[in-house]
C-alpha cells in the first residue's frame, strides 16, 4: 500500500515556479539592458567629448601656430622693407643736405650776389660783399626757402636746424676777426711797407712791366695800393673759405638712428 502511494506521488507533475520567484530574474535582465545602454551612452559621450576637445583645443592651437608663422614671416618681410626704406631715406637725406651746403656756401659767401651783367664800377669789392652778409640770417632764410629740406623727418629737421644755428654762431667771431684784419691793412702798409707780401702772378708781372714806364713815386704808390688790395682780397678769401668750411660741417651731422 505504501508502495502504491509512493508511485502515485511520483506520477504527479512538478509544480510551476511562482511569479514571485521569477521577479528577480526579470529585474536582473532589465539591469543588464540598462547597463549596456549606459555603456553605449558613455562611449558616445566620450566620442563627443573627444571631438569637442579636438575642435576647441587642437584645431585652434594649430590655427594659432599657422597664424604665428604667417605673422613671423610678414614681420621679416616688413623688417627687410623697412631696412631698404631706411637706406633710401638716408641717401635722400645726404643728397638734400649736400645740395643745401653747396647752395648756401655760394649764397652766404657772396658768390651769388654779383650779377655778371653789372659794369665793373657798379660792383662792390669781394670784402665789402662778404662782410656785409649776415651769415646766420642767410643760412636760416636759405633753409626756410629750401623745399628739399622739408622732406626730412621732423627729428632730423630739428637736429639740422640746431646744427645750423651752431654754425651761424661759430661764424660770427670769424667775421669780426677778419673785418678787423681787413680794416688794419692800410695802416700796416703805411707803418711798414715791407710788411705786406709783394704782388704775385699776373699783377706782379704787370707791375714789373710798368716799373720803367712810370715815375718812381707813382710806381711805388701803385705797388703799395696793389699790395693793400691783394692783402685785403686774401683776407676776404680766407674768411669765405672758413665760412664754407663751417657750412660743410653740416654734411658730417651724426643722425639719430631710427629703431
């Protein structure tokens, strides 16, 4: 009997698991799905972050590097162009100052004062022309009238004007000393006729030619007058050369170099 009951129990079907027992399995599967989704989302987010990092950091840095290289290249080209421009300006400046020196040297020493069309009696002597010129005022007016000097840079023009004023101041004592020497020549000749050198060149030969053709007293007076005139002319010429030398010093101005 017991054996029959036991066999009956074995024949009964197994009981189905309850819904409460299946609930943890579902939750586990859903968790795996969401974890997989989160993994995909995180990978996509990392991709977006990488792209954004490249776009906002690497690309701008690369563009900045290219821009820096282009700027450096342009700076080199600009430096070369500025150097060439500076050399060209230095040549123009030297030419302008040289032209002024030659023109002012002629004008302020009387070479441009006497037109050749005037008759000889109407012309004043070299000394009278020279000593009547106000060299500082002549230099200043000539500089103001010069159109070429206006091409100088403001700093260079200021330095030029300062040096020009210094040249004018240096000429004044030379003019005073030479005027005194020029004025004292007749008294020197009267006090000591042999103090003046004898006339030379064409004038000396003419006096030798006239020595036997005019009275001795007249000849001596003629010689003395010629000596006085020659000595005064020598003093005036020396003064003119000194003025030209002072004006020529403008070509040796040490210009301030542009940085």
